[in-house]
């Protein structure tokens, strides 16, 4: 038993010295190739065995012949180990180089394609992560391209929409200044109308900038959708009458929600104005509100004839106004972008899909916590 302990201590001492030397070598060579590190590790393993064997052999007074045999065996093992480490290191380095070249391709606005052939588990996991990152970058580039396109369209449309009323204001103000206006009161009334129109456009731009900056202030309160829809119908009723469009709001449940009443009124107002302007005379615009498994769904259905399928994903984009058939007489295509921004600020979502004869805009909001719902007021004058 004593001899066994002595042999173990001697072997441990020899291996420990070799291990410390190997650790120092690895530290000095840590910036070198993986092949060098693997060779050092293999050398440490074999060197530890050799050092322990020599220490034990000297202590046990082995014969020179036996010591030569042991040393020769260890030396052959060292040769095989080092050769194996070099081959494995070169293979891993080659796979790493191929992976680096593939990663460089998607860094240059390309798509990542994992190198063919087997790889270690770590390199395979890295390839999967790079492929996922490449997909996310591609999506980000596409969103950036669409956003830049929307911005350019918005700048072009805003420039056009501002130039028209400004030119009219300039002409009317010059006519009044020169005293050649045949009906000054009519000119002043028209100037006021154009100024209000410009003020509305500037207000939309300011609202959209706050939404994009994430600084839109919200003051949620518990209200009934019945009251919210009633107020919106009353506000849109004059425009509907002017266009000969019938407003319907008879499928509205008194569902409680916790929202900013002012901002959600703007959402409903924008959707109703959009629907009324796209619906032909004698058409119908219907508003509904009901519970759903996802929360509360508020919908506005119009008779616009439908939106081309390829345009559906862009309906809520900033500056989108669709074809000339759907282009309003005024505005810069900000209304629906504001709708989406306000709804998402309430942790909801806005969607649109075609139905026979028109389209249906849906706003899904989180349901209010359980409790006594707020009392519903009487229908507004616009509830028809």
C-alpha cells in the first residue's frame, strides 16, 4: 500500500510539472492558431505520462532495459498523439476559415450559406446562429428599404400638398392687397379654410413624429366602447351626410376598455373619415365592437370595392395613399399611419382585409380588467 501511494505521488508530481509548463505555453501562444493549442495539449498529456513514468522508474530502480522500453512506448505514443492533434487542428481551422468566409458574405449585404461538410457541434451551432442572424438582417434591410421608400413618397406628397394651398393663399392675399378681389369676404373665408387645412396637416405630422419617437403621452381611463363609438359617429355624421353615405353603429357592445379617450377618438375618426371618403354615395359604413378571445375588436367596414392584395401590407405605412381611385382630395396619407401608431401604443394591433364589396379595418385592444363596466350613455345624434 505504501509503494502504491509513493508511485501515485511521484506520478502526480511529474504530471503536475508538465501541466504547469503546458499552461504557461498555452498562455504565451493563446493568440496563435488552434492547431498550435491542440499540439500543446497533446504534448502536455504525453509529457505528463513520460515525466511520471521517469520519476517512478528512478524511484523504483528499474533496469536500464525496462526504462528504455517504457520510454520508447511513451515516445511512440507522443508521436501518434502529436500527429493526431495536428490533423484535427488543421481540420478544425479549415472549417473555421470556411465559416468565416461564409459569414463575410452576409456581412456584405448577402445571404449566409453554411459551408458544406461535417463540422464540430460548436461550429454547427455557430452556423445556425449566423443563418438566423442573416435572416434577421435581410428582414431589417427590407424594412429599411420600405421605410426609406415611404419617407421619399411622404416628402414628395407633403411638398405637393403644401405647395397647392400655399399658392392659393398667396394669390388670394395678393388680390386682397391689390384691391382687385371682387368678393373680399369670400376670399377671407377661403383663406381661413386653407389655413385650417394646413394646420391639420401640420398637426398630423407632429402627431406622427411623437409616435415614431415613442413620446406620445397617454392618459388611460376606463370607458365604454359604446360611448366611444357614439361620439365618433356623431363627429363623422356631417361628412357622411355631405357624401351621401349612411353610418351604421348598431352592433356595438358596451364593452369596457382602458384607453386614452382622446387618442382613441382620433383613431375612430380617422378610420371613419377614410371609410366615408372611399365609399360611393348611397353606400354604408358600419362600425362594430365586440369581445374576442384576443380582447376587444373594434371594426369599421366600408364599401370602397376592396384594396389590391399587393397593397394590403402597405395600407398603414406612412405616406401610403394607394391608387388614384383611392387617393383623397386632401391629406398626405398620414391618417392610417397615425391609427396604427396610437393602437400599438395601447398594446393593440390594427389590421385590414378585404370583404365582398369593400374592406374591413379592425382594431384589437386588450380587454379591461374585470369589474363593473362604466354606465353607457344614451346614443349620440350620429348613431343611425
